């Protein structure tokens, strides 16, 4: 690599030239959902020990908020919450790490979250609860409708005949009732989440948000549940909410169905949202949640917003840990943390990188804890061969003219071998094994039928 004679910013235009002037909050909070929403990725299940290990890593990295568990869902989640709260109390996790739980809008769910926190010896004022609500008319009537009828004591037969407006009113009563209950119990943070907010009436959202704040809610979570947001839609939804709730914290919780989660999240932050809801490796339902690595690096390198006390150089460590515990390897070309994103094979690219990395690589692998390497193959050039020989101390053994001829001969043989392997390759077995592994992470249907038979036999024996 050579030393540039001119400053790099004089040789190429910088991304921040185009991204200045955004209304980013004074402090951006990273709100991690790996242990809860991330775990909802099909086939993924973290044990309490694994959740604690991931929580410790995320704490060390500087995450601000950790959604730890859904206590009402399982004993495993309750145990994970107890261990994580105990770890914060003992000092293994940062004392300022905000630990959240999630609950449906039922007294049972909220009470279980409170009881589990108390069992861990935690004061509820040091624990948060996110209470789920919904906002789109589709969700209100057709997903939550029967729950709202039951809550209001109305006949279930009225489900389809009642107008959408009735469900809007009932939903406001349901969420405000349960936010008031959570606040009464003493939770330090009472967050209210609007499922499918990105497909809801803006007027209703504003009414819903104001009512939730008045009932004791302390933070709003705006959810793009189906991942349909575009940057233009973010522009339409987030500014009115921020303006309607001045000084009130807002979480941008976006899914990644169209691959827009990161840029939409950054755009929401640029409109004044305060919390970026993310997950490690972008794991989550369907196409996953917004990725932590994409959000923090887009902010840093493209918008010039560096997060103080965030350990960017642990991003590859986080990737490896999540791959190990989830059983799901990330795609090799995943931006920033993929196995191949700092690898170069093309002759033109390796020659350019050998002169200066900035010619073809704008992200510094050392910043994110990554590994730079050259791959030798069909598209390699002499620069890649010479680099490999120099790495092993072989180039110094030969005169320059001989080394040049040897490098040409080695390159010819590398290309020839790779092309022969391509002609002979059959990755069918590898592909089948990979998808069999993914399918096997859950409980497959044959195993379900076996469980059904065992349970049926046991039930029959009990009834005799």
C-alpha cells in the first residue's frame, strides 16, 4: 500500500456531503431486539444461558436498551429475565443498561412480567415493560377484533358486523387501561407499541399516541410490522408523531421485508425518533428485523453520526456468537459483517487494493472487527499471487525477473484448477444438507405426529 499524497477527502467526494442537515436527536439509543423479536425467526430458540451470554456481549458493545424476554410466553423466558436482571445487579451487565420485557395488553401478561422481575430481586422502577397494541384497521377488526369484543363484554357474533370505528374506540380503552395498570405497578419504563402502524390512519395514530401518553406511557414504539415502509412513507408518518409528542421518546421498530429496514430507521432518526430498534445479524420473522450492523455503520460512515461508547469493533464477534447460538449462518455477502465482504478475488480489485484500500473498499475492516483477505481463483490477477507469496516470505527468495515469470505460471495454474473444479462441482448435497439443517431447527411434522401419538396414548391411559 502506498501513502496518498493528497488527503482522501480531496480525492473522492464524501457521503456526508449529501446527508447533512438531518434532525438527529442529541442522543441516539440502540434498542436491541435479538433476544425477543430476533428469536421469533423460524427455528431459532435461545436457552437462558445463551440469552445471558448474548446480553453480556451486547452490554459490552454499548447497546442502550435490551428487550430481554416475553415472560408470559414460557418458563424459559422467565428464567432468562431473572438471570439477566441478576447479572445487571452483580455488575456483569452495565448498570445503565435499560432492560425491557414485553407483554400483551392483558393484566396477566403484565403481572407475570412484574412478578418475574421481583423474583430476580429487581425493583420494578429499574425494569421496563412494552405493552403491545395495534393501529391499522385491518389488525384492529380482523386480528384483535374478538379480543376487543370480549374485553367490552360484547357478543362474539358481532365480530364482522361492527364497524371499524367501534374497534378503534375499544382499542383505545384496552391499551390505556393496561398502560395505567403497568404504571400503577411501578415499571420504570412503560412503552406502548403500535403493531402495523405503517399501514394505519395517521389521524388515528396521533389520537392513539396522545391517549397512551396520558394513560402513563413513557415511550412510543412505532412498528412497521410487515416491512412495507419506504423512505417517503417514513417522511409522512414520523414527523407528525414527533411534533405531536414534543420531547417524547419514539422507537423506530422496522422490519426488513424489502431490504429497507436500515435506511428507513436512519431516516426516522433523522426526523427525531430517539431509539433505533435492531437485532444482531438482522434475525427475526420473515426477512428479519433491521440489522444493528447496518444502522450503526450507515450512521457513522454515510451520515457522520458516531455513537459514543459503542464498540463497533465487536460487530464481527456478535455475528459469530449469534450464528453459533441460532444455528443460522449469515449470508457471506452480508454488508459489513459477511464472511466475504473484505475478501477480494478479481485481478483489478486486488491490484487496486494493493495500491490503497480506499480504491475499492470504503469500510475499514478494523473498525468492525473484520478480516481482510485475498482469495485466489478464476478471476485472480498477478497482484493476488504476489501478495500471497510475500505473505509467506517466498517472493524475497527469487530475483525480480524470475519472480515475475513464476507468478505468471502460478496464476495460470490457479485459474486452470479453479475452472476444472467448477466443471466438476456438484453442490447439491451441500445445499440439501443446509436446508435440512434449517428445517430441523424447528420441530418437523414427523416429530409432531410422534408427540401427538405419545400424548394421545398417555391421555388414554389416564382416562382408564
